C-alpha cells in the first residue's frame, strides 16, 4: 500500500522520545569516553601534533556532520529510500571495489579499508551496512510472493551477499562481513522465509565461517587467543588480557572518569574497538550496565516501530526499522562480547560511541531513517483517528 507523505518543514514533535533520547545519550556518552580514552594517545603521538584534544575535536566534527546528515535524511520519505535502495547497494559495491585498488585505498595495519578524502577517510564497509538494510528490505518486499521458492527468493540474494562478502574479506573486514550477513538473513527471515530454508542457510553460514577461520592463520590465532588469552598475554592474547584487566580494575563503580591506567598505551585501540573496556575501568559495572540498557532500549524501540508499521501494512518501512535494530543489536553485542572476552576479536566498533567518522555517519543516517519510519506511522495513525 502506497502512502503520500508531505516532507516536514520543521523538526516534528511527534517522535519516539525513548528512541531519540537513548540515541542522543549514547552519542554524547561516547563523545565523553572517546576524549577520556584518547588523551594519552593524542599527547604521545606526532601524528596528532601532541594535542590532547585531537581525537575529541575530530569526533565532534564527525558528530556534527552525522547529525546534519541525519536531519537531511529525515526529510526523505521511505518510498524514496525504497526506490533508490538497489542503486545505493550498487554504489556501495562500487566503493568496496575502489577501496581495494592499490594507490587508491588506504592501508592501515595490513587492512585496506579506507578511501582518503583530504584530512578524513571514508570507510565504505560502514556505509554498506546501511545500504544492505535498505536493499535487503526492498528485495524481500519485491520477492514476498516467492519467499518459499529457493531459486527465486534465496539464490539471487545469496549471490549479492557473496559478492559483498568476497570484497569485504579481501580488505579484510571480517567483522563487517558478519554484520552484513546477519542483517540480510535476519530481514529475509522476518520477511517470511520458510523455516526449513532458513535453517539450511544458518548451517551453511556456520560452515562457511568455520572454513574462513580454518584457512586463515591470523583468524585461527584470534580464536586460540580468545580461548586462553593468558597463555600468550604478550602476543595473540594481548588485547583481550588488557581488556579483562580493565574490567577487573573497574569493579562496581570504577576508578573514576579519566583515571584509567589501561588506556595509557597498554590497551590498543582504546578509543575505538575497546572503548567499553575503558568505560568498565573508569565507571565500573554500573557504567557498563548503563550502556547495555541504552542499547537495549534502542533495539527494542526499533522492533516496536517495525511491528507498528506491519499493523499499518507498511512492509518496507517495517523491515527497514527491524533491519536497523538487527544491525545495531548485532554489532553492539559483538563489540561488547569481544571486550568481555566472550567472543574472539573482530575489529568492530561500538555503534554510536566509538571514534570513527564513517561509523558515526552511517549510524546517524540509520537512526534518522528509523525515526522517519516512526514519524510516518504516527501520521497515518493520526489520520485514521481523524
């Protein structure tokens, strides 16, 4: 069913305030903790000009750009996102190809994941997560009559996801691969994929992940390091052992904001992948619980908005909303699991909180689209009451 929505001329008051405030609190909390976690790194690095606020300033710029982009994205109706979803997906694949071109993509620590644009870098895999949500939702709606057909519903999407997966593993970016595959399969399942086909898909994915780990020496090292980080605490278990030390030092209430020891060149990537460990050390158990609760609220509201859209017979917006919930939920869960030693190191940042311009931009765009779904739902419900 198609609906005509006028573009809002001003920021609407009719929004899911739980979703809005939980998102803003995560963004602001992340800004504070990025500054706390990065002061020592910035002071001791020539790259940053030995400026303590170097990463804070850049993070504020990222937040500003992300929020402005979110305000613009909110003006776009969901039917427009649906119309351009395939083209956005193709554009994302093109960027994943370009980043692999020698001399074009920027390589850091053996991974070629960034496209340089002056003082900033674009990470296509972050935008691809959003494009995957939009495209998988559109694909599922278009294939809804054939969701029980392996050939017509499952195989075309598998080809698209394998193409993206191959490009991501060439970078390599195994974490982004896991998130995008999880989003695509989750949306297909919510769209009505037959339980038997879904079970076969899960088995195939588990086998594929196992093969990818077995044939890759560095992934095998990560698995063994995760299983017993203390057996090689100065080698493959270095990151995890120091993350666990940070959690242990934090105890219930933490050592105090800004007082982390692990961020003083002990814990690598303290302001990106292991930001939660710094939160645990400085703010303790209750600081970590606060982060988990905020993410829980965000994901719960995403699924609630999706269910509401289903009742209004708006299938594409419903799948987009729940797809965003799957994305934020899976990536947040994996990052937290890595920090706590429950999962192997994946190189995934904590959504909305960790330092990184592309991640912040993609997250803000996704949440603005989610808020747009909620706003359109409310307009329909109000129209129905009138």
